[in-house]
């Protein structure tokens, strides 16, 4: 027997690889991320229709996507760190409930003031997408973690890309309020599926909330690549939203084309 064979003969057998996540769970995570982030962009192609229907000045209606994005930024900063401190499943379910209510309020808004408040809430709650991605990374075994996270991110990107097409079409043919109600229904379905299909998550830290926020500053100072990526993605998001929001107002009366 060769030395290599002897070494293998005396070695302990390799542990079997952890099974990959069920396809149904990966689909739930990808769909949840996509529908959650899509809520940020539904309003942008509908701004011209919104302004005419509510009777609000174009400049005021322009704050609808602005407040949505502001809420999203604040949610990432102040709410996303809670996923390390508490059960991420409960956070996802809570945000899904808030997002569903906020979308319904946006669809029922009798005035631009209520719509603006609902838009801010939509942005805050849509950060459930930023809880779903790390949830996927936690649940997936190491061997398939990259593939799983990539699939979930694909769902998120599809939500960004298709949200404007869908909302423009629905607003043109069925009205902008219908789009918000349909969006609320989609989040309600995702929330129900998550309630049934998502396992509980253990906290990864017991730091107090203030310490969690301070840890973000430490990460920002320590990692130059993180700072560069954050600035780049932030500027891209600003330019992206500014272009589409402005285009919708310019093409007033033609939200889909």
C-alpha cells in the first residue's frame, strides 16, 4: 500500500456536504427581495398621472420619490443593523406588514400630504430587502452560499428593472391607485409565505442599539473599499432616480411610453 493510500485509510471520512436550500425557499427569498425593492420605484413612472389626479403642483409631487429614497436610506442606516441583534424573521415580517399598510395608504391618499408621508414609510419598510439578502447568506450552506445569494440578488435586480414597466402599464390602463393596491397585495403574499416558510434566526450580537450604530462608523473608517463602494452606489442611485422621476414628469400624460 502506498503512503498516500495509507494516509487515506487512516484518515477520518469527510463530513457530507450540507444540503442546499430548497428551491422553494430560494424562490421565496428572491421574490421577497424583488417585490420589496420594487416598492421604491413604482411611483416614478406615475408622477405625471399623480399630479393631475391629486391636483398637486409638479414640484410638490416630485418629493414623492425623493422621500421614498430618503426613507430607504434612513432605514438602511437605522433599521438594517437590527438584523444582527434580533430574530431576522420577525424583522422581515414586521417590515412586510408596515410596507403593506404604507402602500395601501399611498393608494388611498386623498391629498399629496398623505401621499408624501406614505412614501417615506414605504422607503423605510422596503429595507426588508436588505434583511432578506443576509438571511439568504445565513441559511445557505457554505458550498452553495454564493449561488444562493446571487439568485436572491437577481430577484432584487429584477424588481428594480421591472417595477417601472409594470407600474407605468398599470397606471395607464387601470389607474395609479390600482398599482399601489396591487403592490400591497404582493407584499401581503410575500409576508404570508415568509411567515410559513422562513425559519427563526439567532442573534449574532448582543450589542445595544447605540453600540450597533457606532460599529457602522468603525467599519466606515476601517475599510476604504467599503467607503468607495458606498459613495459609488449612492451616486448611481441618485442619478438613476433623478433621471426616471424627471422623465415621468416631462412625459406627463404618457406614463408608460
